[in-house]
C-alpha cells in the first residue's frame, strides 16, 4: 500500500502542476490578448475556445484527485454538524463514499469512451485552428481514474484521512 501511495502522490503532483501551469497559461494568454487588442487591434484566433476546451478542462480534472485527498471539495458541515448525530453521520459518509466511487467510475468509463471515439475519428475543434479534441477529452477519464483510486484507498483504509 505504501508503494501505491507514493506512486499516487507522484502522479497527483504531476497532475496538479499541469493544472497550475494551465492556470498560468490562461492568465498569460488572456493578458497578452487584452493588451494586443487594446494597443494594436490584434487578437489571438480561437483563444477563448482553446482556453475553454483545453486549459480549463486541465485545471478542473487534473486537480480533482488532489482536492479529494486533502478534503477540499465543498461540504455542508456547519448545518450537518448541528442536526445529525456523529454516529449517523459516519454511516452517511460511508454511503456517500460509495456513491462518489460509482459516480466517478461512470465518469471514467463514459469519458474514456468519448475520448477514444474522438481519437478514432480524429475529431477537431470547430474553430479556425482545428486543433485535435482527443487530448482534452482524455483529461476527464484520467482525472476520474485518479479520484477512483483515492476513493478506493479511503474505503480500504478509512483512518488514513
């Protein structure tokens, strides 16, 4: 289990760094585009679409597993902690973890099928640049896979949180 944790930590580190790099690219591209538009009346073609279809997908899906690991996803703890007994909440949390696993497993399977189809048919964006869509679509099942591994780890060793 220690080896799996180390490998997952390394993969998550790479994924989070790619996610952070995507945020930096979004800021850089947008800033340069605004400056060029305001000063020289020039603009990057299809920048908005590329940011939306590639960079934002990377930001969200490549960081999912790390956010799950550190407990950073949105929770309604203030209300729940006052109205639900801790023993009942522990049972509810176990059920929720299984539901999360089911949800991300479906996302993994469907995301992979969609990305594989885009790869097979060489799907490209509908913009002037016509860049391939498959690499962006593969980020969804990659992120879902990493979250599934973390959820399975949590089910197997619940005290490791």
